[in-house]
C-alpha cells in the first residue's frame, strides 16, 4: 500500500488482533479461538471471518460483530467527536477525507484502489469515492455472503452510525471491483441487488452458507456449530480435489 509494507503489516496485525479479541470474548454465545496462522498472515483474517460466518446462524449477529471490530480500531475520542466536528458541519470535506484515508490505509485489506468521483451525488461527488479494482478480501473468501455480512453492511453501518457519514458500497461479483461512495446513503434496492447475486468464485460451502444464514437448511439449524464448520471445510476440500464450480447464489431474505 501507499504507506509501505511495514505499516501494512502493522495494520493487518492490529486488525487480526481486534477481530480475534471480539470473537473470543467471554460473553459470546459462541467463543471462537484465534487462527493458528501467524498474526501478520492475511489468511488468518479469512480463517476467522469464515468461522464467524459459519458458526453464527443470525446474519444480524455477524454484522454487529464485524461493526464492533471496526469501532475497536479507532480511539473513542475520535468516534465521539467526528460526527459533530466534521461529518455534519462539513459533509463534503468529510467524505473526501474518509475516501482518502480508506484508500491510503485500506489497501492491505482490499487490494489496489484509487480515489474517484461519485457523479450521481448532487454536489458532483468530487473525490468522494474509492474504486477497489479487485477486492482481495472478496477474492480470498470466495463468498458473497461473507462479503455482504462481514464487510459491506457492517462498514456502511459503521460510517453512518459511528462516524456520522453515509456510505454506499457496491461490490461487483463478476469483476471483483467494489465502489465506495461516501456521502451517499444505500437504498433498500441497492442492498437487495448486492445480496441477490451469484458468488464471484467457487463457493467453499457449496451453497451451505446461504442455507445456513436463511434458515432453510434443517441439518445446519439442528447441528452443532463446530460440526457445521467441519462440514464446510470438507466441502471446500472436496471441490478443490474435483475442480468443480459452485452454482450457489447468495443467501436469500
């Protein structure tokens, strides 16, 4: 990223630590231990995120936990003051500043990205967008369900509820791109379109994640969550051996 590999490694390790801390909290209904991979290994984040989605039946719980992680990355005094000092009195400036900060500080997580305009905004949206050319998180997780529940919705909620700034994220599951639009509230139609999409790549759960999250899989609903995770991993290994692609689409409402 623009900050260099050393800073990227620190940011990755911090994110991994906060994610593991949230999933291993004593008051969790399901306690998820940290990945055995090194702290600065990106796949450790993918491992934890996959388990979070596999072990929790309620999508709202997953989204809230992911938002908690984002909140924990920022000092409280920033979150307490940013909405009233910046986001509300200077919305355009705040949108540009967040776009720049996301691009500079988030490359390690998202991959190559650039600040761009959001022309559909009334003010022209000059430098209020970020275009991720091929999302690393989506590509490595291989799951649109994980993208929506662990990234898109919690990130939008974090910026709106904790930073006071609307954000719409529009992933493209065919190209791997993702467009951030700061200063724009997502519509219900936009959220529906994001979810009503086949997976970008081979689904490691063979459609199981979708059934698990919408409650249509009775086997999953009645099984132990650890056993369900083992089943997901077994399906992934089977697909890797067979070289087959999944026909699953994202979970339905």
